[in-house]
């Protein structure tokens, strides 16, 4: 287990309190990040149906996994092995049979098929078929969207979780340093990606790395005007910028970072735009502390962009912590003007400023921990645009 049993018990109790507040009797948590958070189960098994079943009348969750993955559950689960439900291989990719038919039978056996069942309706791994099988086989239940119930409990980190994110921050610093030192003209983009992966996973002697929920993002040239591009087998070119966005990972806890590199002589236009970007980022961060809203940070950030008549539609930050593909965000708070979320001590987020100018762009970011009196950056890695001639 990554944490003491007492911490898992506390997380489960908070989950049950939130369930009661929402009128949910049974919660089916299919997001692998939520499964890991509530049980310690961590395997690349989430491409198949799996979930935790939390019921208000059960002392422990039920862990529903494929037979082939049961060994991992027995090794990693913080809860009693008797609560592991293993479904047979005959349900795998043999429609109309489906694992959630087996899950429905087990729910009925335990007399949890009436009352209100909460579902993670917008989870990446809860499919329409999962929903239809539950509806068909549990006709006495009322189904509701749990509205990211567990994700919001994850929003406030324990001190132990903060320590994991600090270790992830050391790993992302290693990855970014490797990226900046390695990038150059006539180097293939895929070769840089390979070196980045090696450094992120190797980590430090004290803290080895883990795989990231998002691949290294490294748009280059005109690609810097777009979002979420990865790499090709083409070479980097002189007089072009490259945006590098990575995350260091430790025990599934993510610490992202973005920086911009320019291969060529100093370009004042790029410097000026980066300075404006950094100014907006720092102005937004200047008000961060426990008790303010995410929207208040956004107002300060956009005030700088408005001053320079820079248009930006996308959010400029989001909550981070535990992550599994395809996203390292927690899918809760956003740094945007209309977000009323009140920040609290030990909530963590990635504040990212990307400015796109039609056929080029710049980007810089910080991963941040909120404190009672302000905030702390997980890393103090330099923010200015890097020129490599």
C-alpha cells in the first residue's frame, strides 16, 4: 500500500459522508484514479471493466476485477480479500455478455439492488454499455450521476500526498532539464521524446519515476500555435520554438511543468510575448491563498491579457493529483472566471499560461500547492524562454 490503512479509512469515511449528502446508497466508482485513491489498487487493467462498489451499510468497499487481474488486487488492495469480486473470462469481449451483468448479479446477492446507486457517468472508463447493463439487470434501483464525488474528496491533499507530489516535482525537473539540454537542430523529435521518457521514468536515485497520464507534449514551429501535439520523426529546425510540457510522476501523483525553447538567436518578439505571459501568470498567482475562489485568480490573470489586448479563451489552470491515462487533471476545479470553487489549504493545481498567436505560441506553467497564507510552487525552475543558438 502507498499509504497507511488509517488514511484509506479516512478517505472511505469522507466518501460515505458525501454519499449521504447526495442521497446515494451505493456508489460504483470506475475511474481508476478513484479506485487507487480508495483502495491502493494500481494496475494497467483499467482498459477492461473494473470498479469499486461502496455501500453505506458495508464496512469496506467491494473490488470488482477481471479474473486475470485478481492477483494484482490480492497483492495491493488495502481492504479484506473477501471483498474482491472476480468475474470470469467468458464475459470479456463476447457481446451481448458483459462483465456488468456479473456485477449486477453480485449486487443483487448482497441486496443492494434497491435504493439509489451513484454512477461516475462521465468517467473515461464507464461506457454506455456499462450503464445499459446495470439499468437492464437492476430494475429496482434508481441511478444518478455521482457528479465527481470522489474526485472532489481528492481535491484536498493529505500531507503524505503532498510529499508524493514533491517527489514528482523533483522528477519533472530532471525531465525538463534533460529536454532543454538535449534539444537541438538536426535532432529528430522522436529522439528527444525517447530521452525525456528515459529521464522521467528513471527519476532520481531517491525517487524513481512512474508513467505519466499524458505523453510528453512538444509542438514545434507552427505547431506551437496548436494544443496537445506530441512528436514526429522530423528534425527540429533552426529559428523555431518548441513548447515542452511534461509531468513528473511518483506513485501516480503528478506534477506537470511547461516551458518554451527557441533554437536560434534571441528573438525579441518571442521574448516580449513570453514576458507578458509570465506577467499574467504571476499576477494571477499573486492572490492565491486559502479562502479565495478559482475565479478570482482568473480575473487577475486575464486583467493582464486584456491590458495587452491578448485573446485567450481556454482555462488557465486545473486541479491535479492522482492521474491515469488519458488525463492528469482531477476534473474538478478550473482556473477560469466563472469558477466559484473556494481554494483550501493543500489543494493543488497546474496553472498554465499558453498564448497562441496564429502561427506560433509560447507556454509556461507552475504546479502549485495552496497554503493558509498563500501558496508554494512545487518547483522553482526558471520560467523565461530559453534560447539555444
